[in-house]
């Protein structure tokens, strides 16, 4: 046991490491993997396809907003330890990256299984991507945090 250590600092979270301050290619890869872990099985379900077709646009906007807010809160407290004094720009970049990458993974996979009818039913395609992205963004955020 180190007797010289300040006893009040033992339970505090460690300071941000330099690697977690900036969004790196490693982070982007982790976001893609995390998003894919939930996007792929969800995109395969007929319930999601029907929900994307029948969900009102206002509900879809609400789902997108919930996703974005969740990512922001989790990143703010989990990654930046509620301290943006030196990392405000990186915070915004990380939150946007997580949502946009998750949405892109959703679009790619839905298109791969021919359930993203962008040319014939663009609103249905967008709604399906948003619905699938909600849980995908949660896991993408968590995987980014634990690395």
C-alpha cells in the first residue's frame, strides 16, 4: 500500500487519457462494430420493416432525438467525466460521429437485405434506418466508452 498517496483520490475516476480526448480511427472502428452488433439482428426482423412503414413521422423524429440525446448524455458523463472545459469540440464530434456512423451501418445493412427502398419509398427507408439506429447507437456508444 502506498502511504504517500492522497486518500481522497483513491475513489475518483482517472483523468482523461490523451487517446480518449480525440476521436481516432480505433474509436470509429469500435463504433462500427458496436453498432453492427445490434443493427444486424434488428434489421432482419419483419417488425422493424413494418414499424418503419407505419410509424408516424413525428414518432420517427422523436426516436432520432432520443438516440442523439442518449449518446450526448452518455458521452458527456461516461467519456468526458462531465468536464468539457478543454474538449467541447471533441465532444460534439464524437456524438455526431456515433450517430452518423450508426445510421450509416443501419442504411448499409438494410440496403444489403433489400429493405431500404430509397428510390421508391424514401420516407419508409429513412424511418427504418432511424428505428434500427436507436438500439445500435446505444451499443455503439457503450463499446466506444469501454475501450
